[in-house]
């Protein structure tokens, strides 16, 4: 799809909230991070391709994408660890494109915490302040350790702390320098699932309290959507789509975004008519409709998309609470009980298997492999994507770090 910012980068941005808008100084100068035409080419490929991006000051912003998409390279250029091939990086009105890393008002927290093992937690956090010979070091460190809820651990060594506690020490050490931007490079990747989820909540709480700009690079969709005000989904060096997490999930504009953010059923359909705010389609002989503002193609065909949790499943003839798009003739081919939901695969008359996630409320009928079923969904939950795009894009991503 298009780049995130199809605009004249010299045009001052208007003030908006932190959920995808931009803010500017009183004189009209953008006070956040602005990337304009940012490109990084290596010998055999282009990692970041003519990237335009505005990150509002004080927002929690996520760069989300698979390995090799360019997100880490983008972050390293902002940090000064990679030199752009072309383009500019402007932070708080100052061009830092060619500035040395230590000259930039940014700090980075990596997946490897890089704590000093011979220093206790207090001195790890105090290190930068003492190096710059600042005053009131003890008071500042105490305040920062209280913020990350480690005040009682101040005199322990890093090896005595859990992974989550070490991550919070690394965060405190970066935040105490009061950077314009805090860069988070897969910071939770080394933690186990339960601890990672707890740290997601903690990171968002801390960002809200300190009010600094956080730019979080991750390949974990849940991580990005849990914490960020705005998510930019990257693929092959460009931004496929950018917006609030719910907007990207509910109304993806490309097959890559539809598949990479969660899971989607994508079924080929032919447009039979457009009426006001509705697009009508023929889906293998079944009439269905999609809201016009969720139709992202000018073609007469397209991929009809519906999220598995939006699909209802019932016995043939059963009345389902989803009038408008009812698809008969399904046969259950797989059943997976995953606790909060039961996940079905249902083979449709045209041979395609659709996914259905049914909440385990105890009120719905459970089906078994071989059962005949009908599927249904509300038209307002569906979306329509360009037929020229790969229906499997984003579903399985492998590659080098990036």
C-alpha cells in the first residue's frame, strides 16, 4: 500500500492527539520526530525505502513487522548507529541526520539489557548522571527506581534480579537521561510469555507517567497493539498501513496487514453492485456485502475478508445473530479447544477451509469433525481487499533481522 505520510514534509503538522495525529509547536514547527525520504540501501537490497513518518511528541509509537522488514534498521538510523543512504531525520526541529549517536537526545533499550554486572542497581541507573557530573544524583535515581517499582532492590546486583526486573533497570537507566525519544528494540523478547505480558502493561504505565516519546520496534503483534497509541506496519522497507491498533485490526487495507495482524479469512468475490455505503458481492454463489468504507479496491473482484472471531457457526437452518451474510454447506474438518475459545476449520462447498473462533461461554453448541454447519457474519465486520495482492502475504514471515 502507500507510505504512511503522503504529504509535503515541509508542511507544518497541525496539533492532534497522540493516537495517530501530530502535534506542533506554537510557531507551527513540528516538535516530534520526523523522517523524510529516509532510505537505507545495502549492497544487495534496500532495507528502508523512501520512508516518510511523523511520530508525535509524547506518544507511544510502534514499528511492527516481520524480520527483515526494515524496522530495526529504521530505529538504528534514528539512534545514529546506521547512516542513511538518503533522506533526513529531524527531532524537535533539529536535523540530526548526520549527528553522532552521543550528540542525539535519544536513548535505546535493547533486548540484551547491557547492565554493568559489577555495579548495584542504584549505580547502574546513576551511571549516566555521574558521568556528566550532574547534581542531585541520589534524589533522581531514587525517583526513577520508584517509578519502575524497584526502590527496594537498589543495592542488589543485576544477577540477583529476574529478567523483568533487569529490563526495568535498563529502562530506568535510559529514562533518567530525559531523552527526547526512547527507542525500544525488541525489549521484551527475552522474557517468558507471562512476564512479557506483565511488562507490556508496565511499559505503557511508565510511558504515560513520564510523558516521553517511546518508539517501540517489535515483530510481536500483541505487544504492539497492547501498548502503542499508533502502530505502523512495515513490510519490505515501507509502511503498509499506519493508525490506531483497533483501526488497523478492524479495517486492514492490504492482505499483508490483514494476515500479519491476527488472522483473516480471505475469500475471492465478484462485485455485483455498489449502493450508497454498501458494496454487494457474489462469493462463490452466495450474496454478501461489505461497507463501502471498508472496500479497498477499484477492481470488479476482490478478497472478501472476515476475522475468525467475527464468524458465527451453527447447525444447518439454525438462526444465527448475524443477518446478511449466511454461508451454507460447510463441514467441520478440525476442532481445537484452546481454553477461552474453540477454533474450528470449516470446509466450504468451493473447497476452501475457513477459520471460526467461538468463545467458550457454555451457551453455544459444540461441533465435531464431520458435522454439517452454516456460517454467518454481520456485513459491517467484513472488508474487501485488492485482488492483485497475495492472499497469503503476511501469514508466515521469515527472514533476517531487520
